[in-house]
C-alpha cells in the first residue's frame, strides 16, 4: 500500500486498511529486525521537539538508526532558532532542505498541521498539546494486535486524565473505527473526555460509551485497562493538579478480580498511578508497549519514505 509522501497528523488521516498495513509491517519487523537494517540507508530524519520527550523522541531516533538511516534535530526549543523568534513555518521550510522526513512535537495544538502545510517532506505529529498523538496510537494498536491477535470485539477502559490526554483522544477516535469496541471512561468529573470527542465517535461509528468515576465498577469487565497520569503540565494552577493527582492508583489488590488475560497499558511516563508491585503481573504490558513504539515507527517511516 503506497503511503509515500503522506503526512500523519491525525490517525484519521489514514484508512483502516492503511493503518493495518503499517501494523502488519511492524509485526514483521519485530520478528526479524535484521531484514530491514539497511532499508533507510542514506535517509535522514529530523526530530523537532519543542516539548520534552523521552520515549517518542528516542524511539523515533532508534527506529531510523535501526534501518540504517541518520538523525538530526533538537530536543529543546531553547537550543533552536525558535528562541530567537523564528516561526514554525520558516523552521520547517529550512528543514526540508536538510532531511527526508520530520517528526515534530509542540505544546500548541495544531502545530503539526501547520508544519505539514509548509513542507514537501513527510511530517509526523509527535504530539501537539492536548490534541493528538497518532504514533502513540499506532504503538497502542500494535500492542493490542500482538496480545489479542485482532483489534475488535474488545471492552476498553481508559482511566485518569481523559480531558487533556492526547494519547487517549487519538486512541479513542481510532479504536472506534474498528469492529465492536466498547469504551469505559473512568475519570474525575473535572477530567472527563471532551464532549466533542464523545459525540464524534457516537455519531460516526455508533460507539458504545460508559462513564464512571469508580475504576472498581468496571475493572472486572474489561479486556484492556489503559491507565494515564494526571498531567501537571496541562493544568493552569498547581492547586487543581494537587487535588486530582492521586485520583487513581492501580494496585495488585485492585486487579485481583480482573480477567486473567486483561492487558494493563500505559503510554508512560507514570508518576504514581500504577504501583510498582503491578509491574511483575503478567497483565502489565506497558514496558513492552513502549518497546513496540520502535517497530511501529520504523514501519511508518519506511512507508512514508516509500522504501517498502
């Protein structure tokens, strides 16, 4: 399936068949990494990170390096010409002459879309404010596919910050497009999923949505529990954050009645929302989930560069 030259700003930029083609390639790459070690020889990835990142930035860099390519960029806007007042559109125009593909993370919503409008190389959204995080969604889908075989007929609980969590926004909008997915939204009232997202997936995909403030109400029913941290950086004042930061803490005791094959996922980083005692439980797959990000980003970049 030809995706050469396309941008990935929102998961809905790709059809389900296109998403599945990326996932299938990622599965094959994970099985035999050596087959793809020279796939991007001579290609350069630009990483434009205006906001802190560990997993997203490093997994993109690892992905390109594992395919024989090279990486350039910045991990802090203060070390770029943005600190001198250069506009994002000017920066991406310059990067077009330096690299073959670019990933951008930015605190402002819509920034990746703006960059793509001024770029003739593929632009990948590495997270824009509280809006979207499509490559995390691809990582999540790959993890589900590897453990559940198919991305359908699943009950999925999403717990924590559903208001500002861009990983949650992207995942819900994408999972709703698959067959027979039910959503269980667990959050404090102040951090509920925005109404426009609920209305969108209900109207477009007839999604089934249940809402509660109590995780114990649903933990024994679901196939996937997707935990998220309460994000200090999205709050306008410290007092509101402190009131909500300990809303949900997952412990061994709380998961004792959940399904034996339930997946516990988390986009990371975690703070205290999953107790470290849960790490040894076979249902906890969040570190493997983070590792899967390398393979899915390899597959995505290979497709956008047209080398497969």
